[in-house]
C-alpha cells in the first residue's frame, strides 16, 4: 500500500511513523515534484497542481482538514472520478466547541467590557444580559456546527440553526435555504459561522445580512475568511449595530499591516487556530477509512464536487 503525502507545515517524519504503525503494510512517502511512482492513496493539504492531475491509479484523496475550498480551487487538476474524502471531526469538533463557547460566554457575561474597564481602572457593575434575550445562531449544522450546539446547550441559551437542507435537531429552531436566512438572522443575537466556503457562501456575511441581526449583536467567524465582507463588518461595528466580533479567519491571512482589523478595540482576533488538525486522531480516521475502502465498504466524508463541500 503506497501513500503519497503533502502537507508542508506538518512534521512529515512523525506522520510517516504513526501512519505506518497504525496501518500495517502502508508505506508513506512525501511527494516530490516528478514523483511518478505507484500510489494507492494521497493525503494532502493544499496540494500543488502537478501532484495529482495525472494520478488515475489512485483510489482516493484524503484532505487533511474539514474544509475543502483550497483543494477545490484546483478542481480541474484533480484526477477525474477519484473520490475526495475530508476529515470529519477527528478532534476538531471539541476545539470548535471550546472556541465558540468561550466567545459566547465572554460576550454574554460582558467579560470583554469588564476587561476594558479593568484596564482603565474602572470598578463598575454592568447590567447582566438576559439569557432568553441572547439567542445563539449557528450558520452551518454539519459535524462542527452540531458539536458547538451540544456544548452551548449546557448553558441553556436559545439556539437557532441554519443549513442548506431542512434539519430537525432537538432543542434547536432550525431554518434552511435562502428563504430561511433572514428570519434566522433576525432571531439571533450571536451569530457563529461554521459554513464551508463555496460559491454560495462567499460573502454571505455582508452589510445586508448582518443588518438583519438585532441591534447590539455579536459575530463569531470560525469558518473561512472570504465568507465575511470585512469592510461591512467594520461599518456595522462603527454604527454599533454589531457590538463586537471574534474572528479566527480573514480574507487575507495574515491580514495586512495597517488594516483596521488589527487595532480595533471590539474585534478579537486569532490566527486561524479555532480547530487544528490532530495528527493521531486524523491518522486513525484515515486508516479506518482506507481499510474500509480496501474491503469494498462505503466511507463517510465524501466531498460532493457540485455542492462544494
Ligand atoms: N477556522 C478553523 O480552524 C476551521 C477548522 C475546521 C473547519 N473549519 C471550517 O468549518 C467548515 C464546516 O465544517 P464541517 O465539518 O462542520 O462541515 P459539514 O459537516 O460539511 O457541514 C457543513 C454545513 O454547512 C451547511 N451549508 C453548506 N452550504 C450551505 C449553504 N449554501 N447554505 C446553508 N447552509 C449551507 C450544510 O448544510 P446541509 O446540512 O444541508 O448540507 C451543513 O449543515 C469547514 O468547511 C471549514 O471551512 C474551520
């Protein structure tokens, strides 16, 4: 079993050792330009175009992350008919839940404002937010969105969810499709975006949609930068229609020096770390899927090229 690997930011030696120990018989090699040797599977993160285009021998391509937007940008360079399989949770769900819960509680308990007050030497009790008036809206009800919901339900917030197709999730008011978006937004005081980046979701968080949120709302984007029009968010923050935002992802990463996003007192920023790929869990998941494929069984996480996720 020959496995091609390309993910330059990872410790390639550690991946090889662990993959080969979890999957006996597997031989992993780091792809180099001009590599035309045999390959059964490829494990990749943002692969160069020339890596996969001619690889008609390969049985599947595993994307080392939940989002496939980067690899689908080179869709025409992927070998036709070869399944593309994404990572499904593998330790990312709990990280997303931690991130989202931390941000929601920080705003709900007004800790962001207390931090500002403390730095200014101000001792002052603020009026608490009312839980029933603090509904959380989750954009994207897939693996990660549902994990976030599970975490937030412990704190008894009202929860709304929005997805492409209709869903029923206990304790969640579910909306779907373009027709359901405006009502979903108007009923959500905190907006958490965990949508995959597709042509349909690019720019989905813009002046028009964010204006549908109630006055004094909060925005948390932990999906992909191009889903948010940053200038529109800044404008709505200036108008205090949006009170504050927590952003893990940006149109340009890192966003340029001099951008208003850097110093903004009501934007909290992290450098695209909401959920990192966990090597051991990812390898175990991929090895199980490869073994299932070898037995001729179906596997979960197949990317639908037409939907884009
Ligand atoms: N910042 C980070 O560190 C980080 C880390 C990991 C992942 N991510 C991002 O998180 C995204 C979500 O991951 P996941 O595993 O939860 O994906 P997933 O299981 O495929 O779920 C995607 C959800 O989004 C919904 N959706 C997609 N397109 C839509 C549209 N046009 N309108 C309405 N809803 C739409 C889907 O609706 P249906 O249920 O109807 O299909 C589904 O509920 C990834 O694609 C990635 O970009 C970010």
